[in-house]
C-alpha cells in the first residue's frame, strides 16, 4: 500500500518486522515467523531496518529480504552506529564504503533511504560534518543513493547546519518526540519523518484527529510545501498553500508504544489512499 500523487509517493511504515507483541495484534494467528516480513510488506509500503545499525548484513540476507517483498516496496536502513558515533567523522570513509558497497546492491529497487543517525552527544562541528557529507557515495550500481541525517543534539539547530545540509542536498529527519530535537526544515529532495508518540491505551496508537493532521502534513510535503504547524529553525522556504518542489515522503511509526505502530501506519495509509 502506497499513496501515489501527481507529485510523488508517500510511503508509510514501521521499524523492523520481528516483534513478539505484533503476533497478537498485527500478524494473523498461526502465521509462521519466516513469513512475517512478507505479510508486513503487503500491509505497509516501507520498513525501516534497525538491525543494520548494529552491523552490516551479508549480501545473501539483503537478497532474501528483496525476494520476500512485493514490487514498489522499499526498505530504509539505519547505517551502522560505528560510522557516526566517532570523535572524527572525517575518518569514517572506510566504514561508510564497507556498508554501502558490502551488499546493499542486492536489495535492487527495494533500496530506499540510508539513515545516518548521530548520537545525542555528537555536536555540530562544521568542517568535520562537511567532510562526512563529502564521503557519502552518490550512487550504487548506477542507481542514485538517498541519504538522510538524523541529528540529536541541539547544536544542529542553527543556520550553519541548514546551509551545509542543503548544499549537499541531505534531508534532515523530522523526529516527532519530546526527547530529541525536532526540526522540520527541508534540507534535501525528500522528506523523512519518525513519529514517536503512539499510546498503548489506543488500539491504533494515535487519535483520529492526530492521524488526520499527519495525513494533511504528508500531502503538504509531497506537494513541495512545508506544514505551518511544525517547528523550524529558519523561516520555511515554502509554506503550506504555496507551490514548491515536489518531494517523496517517508513516514515511520517508531518506538513509543511499539505494539500499536503497525495499526497507526495502516490507519494513516487509509487516510492517504
């Protein structure tokens, strides 16, 4: 299930597909575990893989994931933590290349954004961060790569960071959370949002009103504009109601009341259909 518009695609999903509580409220009774990815990929349009944050997988594993998912489905992958959790980012070239060129090509057209998540203690240092951005490969087997940055230190909430990210056309994750900095400034060619406010006492994690608001925001983003009701560091380049450059949109329901996230993702997809 993917919401397609005249502007671009809106993909909605969850983090991972192996989670025991989902066998009670998402996966059908009796579904064997080896078919959970297949089932999840038929209900959603994307999944963010967290396992790669702990370490790269074997090429055969990526190929298996591709074979178990339908056409049009894409994965995003969290890059290994040792690429971003280091004192000097300019030294990350070897580990970046080992991850990107170590088997991701096996995903083929299932390969979506690569998420580079920086730890909360990592502060913005212009020259070192610029060096890291220069190290990110632009293509893999002739296919353009999509990189996205998740910054978790308030030092990134500055004009210098926005300028640098825009020069390199690197989107910044919008993290809807009370625990991490949230900036909705558009810095790249697509939008990537991680929503972390699901509630266990709600069967779909979010109220209907909240999901309606996220559906509206997704439509604003895909049309090339910026929602007026999200926090920005700088004045939005294109406000809600104005015409901007169309963008693909990736929205993931992550963490919080994790058992409710598949229902939240499907409810949002229904609103976008």
